[in-house]
């Protein structure tokens, strides 16, 4: 994703809402979030990537985001992904 970890945290707070969450710092530049779903769990790992430099003028921060589900049924997975997608949408034209 083209955003910093701080930007990720702000948008991710909208995904989480009042869900029980555990955050683990896995080392410099890596964080893991664990969330309880009604019938399973989801973990989201965020890791810094080198910035994307465009035309030598623009430097965009980047993160690798991995979402893993554990024992969550398909409807809960879809619901989480839809909330995640909506929270990270940015305005544009």
C-alpha cells in the first residue's frame, strides 16, 4: 500500500471500531494486529517498504500489508475485507 505506517494506523482504527484488538511490535518497521471476529480471528501485519520514487521528484511511503484469517467463515472474511477496503479508500478524481 502507498502510505506510511502512521497513515495506516489512522485508517485501520476505522476498520477496528470496537473490536477487541492486540497490537504487537515485531521489530523496527513491523507491526502485527490481532483481532477477534465472532467465529475466528484475523491478523494484519504491516511492514515498511522502501519508498517509491517517481521521476526523481516525488517520494511516496509504502507498506506491505498481509491479512490472514484463522477459522473465520467466509461471510466474516468478506465483511472484514469490505470494512478494510472502505476505510482505506481515498478521494480522487
